[in-house]
C-alpha cells in the first residue's frame, strides 16, 4: 500500500509542477506581470507569486480566478490521456 501512495504522491507532484509551468508560460504569453494577473484575477500579487514558486497549492476557486482572465478553465481528464 505504501508503494502506491508514494507513486500517487509522485504523480501529483509532477502534475502540480506541470500546471505551475504552464500557468507561468500562459501569463508570460499574455505579456502580463504578476501584478496585472493578480488585478485581473482579483487576488493579491503574492498569490500569483506563491503559485508560480510552488509555495502553495491553490484552491479550485483560486485556479478559476487566475485561469479565466487568460481564457482557460479547469477540465478533468484521465491521466493516461494527458
């Protein structure tokens, strides 16, 4: 059982890193500073910085707040289809 838990934790960590990287790239592609992104998402700049620096894992509501101004949303997909 511990091996599976470790494997799941590793996968979650990998997916989180992938999300952070993609979010950062999207923000840069939209030529937005962290402050501009925060203003559009109605969060504080530190929230954007903490997400991009993998200091915090945002709640779903925060994910939506930061993705919608970029024209994105959250979609559930099977891991093997990613």
